[in-house]
């Protein structure tokens, strides 16, 4: 049994990893203007 907090943390971790991977992929073609 997994509590809701552990699920939330895992989702955030996976989402953050996916976002970082996409950002690294985007560095070659476009500037990350959304962070400014």
C-alpha cells in the first residue's frame, strides 16, 4: 500500500525528469524563453 504523499512525490519526480530531458533536447533548436 502506498500513501497519497508518496504517489505525489513520485509523480513530481518523474515530471521534473521529463521536463529536464525535454529542455536539454530543446537547447539545440530553440532558446528557453519561457524561463525569462
